[in-house]
């Protein structure tokens, strides 16, 4: 039986580990935290996953929250105009629902699921020595440590990384008591030009169904306001202050909110970064990077967990297909390139959303208010961002779409 080593108990590492165990591989997974520590810890993400990513994790047996997690059934999109009112506003349904299960709820269960399947979990925050030992023990070592410091052993790919600094100051606020949207649930996505973005949607957290408020502030601007916020109460107040100033219609829904728990808050920032897929350890052994380690995008488009699921599925398929062959550098490079042939579209679209939209994109977003087909296209492309292209990057293609009759 081939043994595979995985570093990191997040979406990609656990999904790959469970898939490999089910296919009969020996798996050793290094986790920096126990299930209880993850459960008791701080929120890490808003982790909204669309239908393809949900299907891929379901294929390896991850679907424990289907009955308990509220669904996200569409996208509501607004652009705030110079007068502070919504200059653009539309909504559309997703063809298939999305879902967000707090990683504090999900990852401990998946760790236990892996152990029940016979996977070995070792509690260690892996350093170089641990990676060296793992490469001696395993046929392949995959590093799925997300934004963990160990990711820095993979060199930044300057040609594929558009930014060298954080593009948004991020804030998360998990709440109960937010008034549901009428009609159907949705990611309510508000763009405040020059200031940032605010979006909110239903999820499942440690205290039950909730709503997650996500703040994406342009660095140095008025939504970049988390410095000096030290207590959960201050964090909630700062969140409501942003709503009051920039999106008062969202404050109306949030008048009676309370934090889900004192750890249901987060603030921080990071530079979107694409890295080289392979790291060479001092001994000369090679390890392969996965998901956020090698392709880290800003959360503005809510794609990281989706990418992690798709990356895990792609790597699983490549490992199984490789049979008993050696996992050499060539195989690692090709494995990442196969994933990158998808992920590059996610990165290109996400990076574009971090800049003011060019005229043809602004025209499409505006036209969606009167064109349900455009609103539906934009909404459903979140599930597979390749569908944004070529319209997002090519004014001619956007023009043709705008000129086409609705069907
Ligand atoms: C504010 C915010 C909002 C987001 N919202 C969304 C969203 O709505 N939708 C979406 O799809 N994505 C979202 N994301 C992104 C998403 O959470 C990540 O992209 C996704 O979790 C990445 O999965 P991963 O497996 O690569 O890494 P992670 O899920 O980060 O897992 C990495 C794991 O490795 C562990 N680790 C780190 N270093 C070591 C080490 N040395 N040894 C052992 N273990 C280690 C960590 O503790 C962690 O458990 C958001 C992110 C942020 C920050």
C-alpha cells in the first residue's frame, strides 16, 4: 500500500486525505491543532462553497451538514453611487445552492472521519525537519498548510502574481439575529467604489445557523478600520458603523444582531500570491504544494475553499492515475499545471474584482438589472469562474453579449 503524507488539516488536506484513504492508500496527516483546539478557536474564513466544489467533496463522502446548514440560493449585487444610494441593484438565483459550514464545525469532524477510516493524524506544527522525515517515510508529501508560515518554502511566482501587497483589509463578523432577505437567501454583495466591498450570507456555525458579514476595505481607506479594535464588542460596533456609513439598507437588516460567540470575529490582510508548486528540502527531497499554499487569492470572490476542493479532487485523480510510478518533479509540475489550467481563471477574475471595473464590465454589471440572462450568467459563474471569460477580459465579447437578444 502506498503511503502519502499531507501537511495541514484544512479543506484541501482533509479532502485529499479522506479520498486517498477511501481508495486504499496509507495516509499520514500532520495537523497543527487537535479537533478540540479547532472547535474552540477563532473563525478562519467565510468558506461559502458553490455546487461543483460541494459535489467534489461529496464524492469522497463529505456531506454531513446537508440537512443542518442553511442554503445560499442566489446572489444580490449592488453598486453604491456617488449619492450613497444603490446605483445598480439586481439579484438572480443560483441553479444549485451554495453552502458555508464554519471551518470550526467542519474540520474537527473531518479529522475524526479520517481517523475512523484508518488515516493517521499526528499533532505537530510541521517544520523543515518534519517534512524531511515525512519524505523518507512516504512516496509523496503534499503541503496543504494554507497561509501557514511553512508555505514560504515555496518560491513566489512573480510572473503569475499580479500583486505584491495586500489589496484589502479583511474583516469577518459572525452574527445571529440578522433579518433574512425576502424571496430567497443570497450572498448580498455591495460594492462601494474606492472604499471596498461588504457582503453577507447565511451559514452554519458552532452555535447553529448564522449570517457571516464580510468586509473588504481598500487599504488606508475608511473601511480599513480594525486597528485598535481589541474586544469582540468593539469589533461588532465597528462592523455596524461601516454598515451605517456606507450601506444603511444593510444596517436595517442588522439592527438586532449579536455575535455568535466571542471568537466569531476576524481581521487581517494578506497579499494574493501564486507560488511555484515544488519546494526542494535541504536533503534534496521534493514536496508538492496544494491549494492556498500555491494559489492564494483575496477572498473578495469567495473562491478559496472552492479552489481547495477542486485542487484536492484534481490531485487525488492524478495520484490514483499514477499507480505505482515514482512521484518525481516532472509529475508534480504537471499535477499543478493541470490544476492551474483551471485556477488561473479564478485568479484572473479575482484580481480583476480588486480593481475598478473597466467600462465593458461596468456595462455588463449595470445591464444585469434589466437583463435576467446577464444576472444569471454572473451569478452562476461563481460556481465555475472560467465562465466569466472571455466576457470579463474582452470588450468585444462583452459587447456581443450585451447586443444579444435575451434567451
Ligand atoms: C476572511 C476570509 C473569507 C473567506 N471566505 C471564503 C468564501 O466565502 N468562500 C471560499 O471559497 N473561500 C473563502 N476564503 C478562503 C478559504 O478559507 C481558503 O482559501 C481555504 O480554507 C483554503 O484551504 P486550504 O486547504 O488551502 O488551507 P486552510 O483551510 O487554511 O488549511 C490549512 C491548515 O493547515 C494548518 N497548518 C498551517 N501550518 C501548518 C504546519 N506547519 N503544520 C501543520 N499544519 C499546519 C492550519 O492550521 C490549517 O488547519 C476566505 C478566507 C478569508 C481569510
